[in-house]
C-alpha cells in the first residue's frame, strides 16, 4: 500500500529501505523522501518502521525454553553408583 502519496512510496519500499539500513525516520526521509513534503505520512511510516524493528528483534531473540524440555530433564534416570571389581 502507498504510505507516502507525495513521493509514491509504499510500505514494501520502506521495508526494503529498513533492510538496507534506513532504520530511522531521518534515514528514511533521506533515502526515499518519506515525510519530506506535507508530512501526513509520518505516523504511518513510523508504524512500518516499528513493525520492521519488532520483526527483526523477534527473529534475533533465542527460542524460549519450552515445558517439554524441562519435563524431559526431570524424567531423566538418576545415575546409580557402580561397584568396580578389583
Ligand atoms: S504523504 Fe508523504 S510527504 Fe506527503
């Protein structure tokens, strides 16, 4: 969808720009011209940037420990001492 009508910038172009390093409104304005004319697109463009940040943070965070892995550790058999003949 078009985010910035004045400069014909879509949300897809904003996402691509974010991947190329335009991670702030200032950098987005420099790269695509977003919010450089009337400025009405600024809130929507900011929302797209926030979504990009949240998606990249979610992808970078480690997987949470699941209940299955905790249960498996609790069910592991206890080690018994072994008598050594000698
Ligand atoms: S709609 Fe983006 S500057 Fe006008």
